[in-house]
C-alpha cells in the first residue's frame, strides 16, 4: 500500500457518507413537504393556466395554484394589491389572505428546490468519492508495479 492512499480512502469514505446523508435528507424533505401539501387537500383551480384540477402535492402544482390565487385576488380587488388598497377597504383582507396563501405555496416550491439541490449535491459527492477511491487504487497498483518501497 502506498503511503497516503489510506488517507485518500478515508477521505473518499467520509465524502461518500456525507453524500449519502445529503441524499437522504433531501429525500426526507421532499416527501415531508409533499405529504403536508397532500394532507391539505388543495386542488389547482379549474381556470389555472396549467395543471388545472391537479392535486397540489408537488412544486409545479403549488406554483400553478399560487399563480391562480394571485389572479383571483386581483380580480376581486379590481386589480389592486394589498398595499394599493385603502386601510378601511374590506377587500384588503382578501388581498392579505391571498398574499399569505401564495407565500406559503411559494415556500413549498422553494423547499422542493432545496431538497432537489441537496439530492444533487449528494450524488455529486458520491461521484467525487468514487473518483477518489479510483485514484487511490490506481496509485496503489502503480506502486506495486514499480515495486515501490514507500509503503504505509
């Protein structure tokens, strides 16, 4: 065994474990958010631009529902946003509730994105670990062919 190859293998193992943890954490996050959205029993409005009638349980359906909530709120308020409505206007509460609902749905869209990014980073780390292991193995084989005396 070549001096230093043991530390390369240890590093590769550590990187692989971190990658695996990231994949698991991303997957758990994805399914938790999906479960919470599904439990809310929200359906994308029939007049949505896309995914009309679909259950809100993923990033695309959450985005579609957030978009249609905005359209409905603006239709209800005559095209005015919460900030544009007079403080005494009863429609201000409609605009506020729509804004809160949209923010919640957009938060879930972001959570799905972060989960997917964690999974992707985990896969990348596992590939890096595999490359490190391969390099350590190649260095070991080259040392054996040379009859290298620098052994650990």
